[in-house]
């Protein structure tokens, strides 16, 4: 044990300010060191074991010595300069620094704490060493000299310094672990929020206990308010028609260590769910212990797919009907004329009328279309000024596919005839359409009247042409329909009665 140090130790600022040493300290302590009750027991042990009135545990940065635990003093820090602690840090490999009488030691005799109160005379300090760098001290002090300090006191001081080093390392490890746990917790929270925002159900199946825990999104899919169910309860919640395929996919994923994927309906809510997942952990024998997965609500997609299938079936049905109608139209039109050009003109117009009705129906996914839209489509090509020449008085009426196609042909034939021979053949002629929805014993019925005014005088034709026949028969597919055409001198009038869907 010695009180003398090499003259090299007089270069204390370079040693104290060593970047590697400061980096180790900063890794251990977040921010500025301060009083820490976790180290107070070490200071009290040092004071009691070595009968010292003053005992401290310090951490030393580049400018100050910070008292993190103390007995017999109220100081919380000192500028480092040439303090006793600086010398301990400067040569941590040596035995603890022992100063028996500081007033006779040229290194410390002029220091304020020696010359002024508390007039320190005795000092003994051991370094706290972390990663081969001294970051602080455990020290005892006395205002009276001690000339009889032996090796056992130095050994006790070294053990207390080692204990402080281990405590410092443990605290840092605990701090890092807590930060990691907080980061994981934040990540888990963000992950849970993202799943909730996307309406994705996450679930974990503890195979051993048979419990499946899940988030709120999956609970909504299954119509339950709890966050866990037994596996049996979950499987029984699947629609019976889909359960077998779902369980087969799940068993295959477990047996083959493959991904589970299945689409099924939930019986209670009617929701369509796509489940995906795989075994997360297996035991030593290979048996699955946990199964992790997600459920995605695909009800909208399934409904769209089903609606598409229905639309395709409806379209197929309509195409067949349309082809049959076109064949009949072609034959009937051909019978009425031997002129190819006249045939093409008449047939093309009727084909366009069907096409317009089909276009409207397609835009509305073969559902219902508005009567006003159908009237506009069929009359616009035959009218010079639609606003002036077409007067409509109507209720809000929607038409199904059969009504729209049939009535579209009727309106086309009437408009074509009016354009060629009737009121629409002159700029001052008009068509007045009145459409009312009536409630009769059989249900809702459309009463539509077509009246031409302002055109040339009308004479009833000597024979009925195909146009007249088509007007009367275009609504044959709509049971209970009637069309009556009257050739009044003032203009053609047509009365349509058609049941509505």
C-alpha cells in the first residue's frame, strides 16, 4: 500500500477527460449523475466498517465529481481539478489511494477542503471499474489523520467498490431491459392499433389449453364481446357448410408445417372471413404448442363475387332472350320489305333501341332503371329540339329488365314513326308523354300515354305494318301488359298498361 504516485499522474485533465472513459460513464448513466438511494447502503457500510465519519460513492465525469450516495456530508458535487477522487481515477490499477495526513502531502496540502472546513486529513478511496475504465469511487474521509490504516481496510474498500460496480452494471442492464420492454410495448400497441384500424383479427391458439385469444376485430367478426374462446367454441362458430373444409386446412397446416388458409362464414354474424396462419411453436416432441394467425373480413369481396355470378347468369339469360328477339325482329323486318337498304335501316334502328336499353341496364348492374332515362335514350335520336318537342308528365317510376327492353322497343317504334310521318317530322310538332304509377288489385301498374300534337293530319293505315305489330307485341314478355294505338286526325295516340315489378 502506498501514498505516492508517479509524476505522470500530474497530467490529470487528460486522464479524467479520456473519451473512452467518458463514453463508458455515459452508457451507464442517463443524463447528469445525481443522488441515488440504491447506493446509500454501500456508503453506510463503508462508514460503519471503517469507522469513518464521512463516506461517499461518487461518479466522475470530465468536469465534476458527483456524490450519488453520502454519509456525513451534504455535498452533491465538486469540481474535479486535483481532488482526491481524480487521483483514484488516474491510476485505477494501483492499490486504493490512502492519504494518512493530507496536510503533509504536497499533492493535497493546499486544497480548499484541507485548508478550510472540513479540514480533511485522512482519505481512502477505491475505484469503481466498469469495462476496464474507472468511472467513480467509494471513499471514506476524516478530519483527523490516520497513521495506522492496514491492508484489511484497503481490501474492504476494494470489495465495496466492486459491489458498487456490479450494482451500477445491474442498474444499467435493468434500465436497458426496461427501455427494450417499453419499445416492444409501443411496437405491440402500434401493431394492435394497425390491425384494429384495418379490421384485421389477430389470434393465438394455445393448443395445450385449447384457448384461443384474439383482438376486438376478430370478436366483432364472430359476434362476441370476450377476447378469448375455447377452440371448440371457435370451430362451432363456423358455418356448418364451411366447417369441414376449414378444419381440413387447419389439420394439414399442422401436419405439414405449412401455412393455413381458409375462407368461411361465421354462423352468428353471417360475415365471410379469410383465415391465415401457421404453427408458431412446437414442443420437444414436435407437437404444436401455439398457433398464430389472422382473420380478415372479406364479406364485401364475397358479396361482390356472388353478385358478379348473379349478374353473369342474368346477362347470359338476357343475351339468349335478346338473340331470340333479334332473330324474330330480323325475320319480321325482312318480311315487310324486299329492299336490302330499307331492311338495314329498319333493322339497325330496332337493334339500336335494344342496345340502348341494354346499356342502361348494364350501367345499373341489370337492376332497375328510371323511366325518364329510357325515354330520353329512345327519343333523343329522333328529335330536333328535345326540350321543346318532348313534354313529359310522370311519376318517379323504375323499370325491371323485361319492362325496360320491351318498353324501349315500343318507344323506339313510336318515335321512328313520328319522325317519319307524325308530329316529329315538323319543327312545331310535339310528343306529350304522361306516365303514372297506379295501384290496382294485381299490384303496381304503369299507365303511359303517348300523344302526338302539331304534326300533319293522320290517317289510319289500310294495313298494319310490322312496326304496328311490334308496338303491340313488344311487351309480350311482361304478363298482363297491353298496348293500344289509335290513329286520330290530330296525331297518333298510344296507351300502354304494364305491370311493374
